[in-house]
């Protein structure tokens, strides 16, 4: 009977251990790497989400604090103090204008909380018919979201027929809520 020698068995055992150890090492090293990568991914994702929330909060605050508040300052006067006109006009808001710029404007319109919602120009039909150049020097203090243009036959302050050119600084939904 041929029995393997002890030295042969040691070589076989070592070879098995080497394969097993190599496999175990790979499994062991792959586990922590995956865990470490997964932890880094979670941390990166959490940081990204926190940054996004911070950015949204800052933009929300900027919307509250960067929108001009009434009164507009300078020589602007409340339209209701200049002519028989409601202090707050539904659909437009509280209007201010510089008397020396009438009838064109710009008129500044504010919501009930005192935030600027639009800049309005009242363009007389006679100026349009005459192809008159309109000098709009001031522009708008904040970006324009959308524009409405509509005809009116006249009202207190601007009795002749004219077009309202409304440069809205708020969304159409918020503009519709001006009551």
C-alpha cells in the first residue's frame, strides 16, 4: 500500500490553503472596498441633497428679499393720490407712477404684501398712430416673467384710448391671484 508521505501532504495542504486564502483575501478585500465605496456614495449623495436644499432655501429667501418693496422711492407717487382711482386695483395691484412720465409711465404695481409684481406702460393710441418713438429709459428693476398687452378706451389718469403693456415679474398664476 502506498501511503502519501507527510511532505507530500504538506505541499497539498499548503496549495489548498493558498487557493482558499487567495479567494478569502479577495472576498475580504472586496467587501470593505464595496462598503467604503457605498459609504462614500451615501455621503456624496447626502451632501448633494443638502446643497440642493440649501440652494432652494436661499433662492426662496432671495425671492422674498430681492424683490423690490413698495413704495418704489424717488418721485413715484401712489396713483390713488393723484387721480380718482382705487388704492388697490384687482388684477393689477397697488400702482405708483412718476407724475412727469404720464401717460406712458412706467407704473410700478405691487401686491398686497408690498412686493413688486409688474411694470406697466400705458401707450396712447395717438402715439402708436403717429409712429412715435417711445423712450423707455428706466427699464425694469427685476427680470420679466411674461408680458400682457391689452387695449383700454381710457380711465382716470389716462383718459384717452391706449394699450397697457404689462411686464409681469411674477408667474401667470401669481398674476391671476391679484385680488
